[in-house]
C-alpha cells in the first residue's frame, strides 16, 4: 500500500497509529507529500488534494482518514479498532472519533488562520474555534477514554497531541486532569510513541 503523508498532519498520524495498532505499518510505503502544493501524484489519488490518501494493493485510492482507518481495520490480525456494526460500543467509539476529529478540524483551521492579519473577523473565527475545542475537551473530561483499544481513543490521543504540537501556549491539562492522566499513559504505547508529529 502507498500512503501520501505529511509528518505534521494529525490526520496522517491517526492513520499511522491505527496501522501500527493493527500490525500493518510494514505494509505501507509512505510518500512525503505537500498537499498545499497540489502535486499531480497526489491529485491522481485524491482530487481534494488532502493527506492522508491511501492507495490499496489493488490500486483503489482511499480517503480521508476515517475511511482509511476503517479500511485498515479489515486487514491484519490484531483485534479490530472498530466495534461490531450496529453495536452500542461502535456508536460510542464513533461519537468519540467525531469529537476528536472536530477538535482537529477546529485546531487546524485556527492554525491556518494564524498566517493572516488578525482583523476582527478572523479574531471572531478564532474565538469560535477555540471555544469549540474547549467544549469538546470538557465533554471528554466528563467521560474520558479508558485505553487505546478503539478508533475513538486513537483519534482523541492524536487530537491532544496536535494541541500540544501547535498550541502548547494554551495548556489544557490543568483543567482536564482525567484526560491528562489517560493521555500520559497511552502516549508511551507504540501507536503514539512512534507517530509523534514533526515539522
């Protein structure tokens, strides 16, 4: 398999963490890609010009990260990251996954806006995204992950890691101690320890 990736992308990290959890990392060829430049090689596999984009062994281009993670869950021998379809456990895992991706969407949007002059409209946009992240963290603190056994927990860990990576000046641990304790423990596990963002 081939994966268009950027080492700074939290969505790529989520895919690689899922691949490691499923024992698949050795089957993935990582191709460094800058989606902002829209290289033709990426556009051929993802017309949206986003990473991650995975090309399966039989040539099917798969995107974006939730779809890739679900595909990877059909491979490998390790316990699945997605609970059985129709189960309460799957619904809860997917809600956690959506919460984590919402944090990432808001944080990445904030990061992209930082390069522009901070007029009143951009300040209002930033405040709205920051508030969304805060509410999501509060919800996770009220019902924190318990391990690193399903896709929702992996996604939350990647979201928290991205906050540390890009917004270290906005600490979240003191007001979310249960979440912080969980994150400290799971950050030592291979799926996270081997996918720390860079760049």
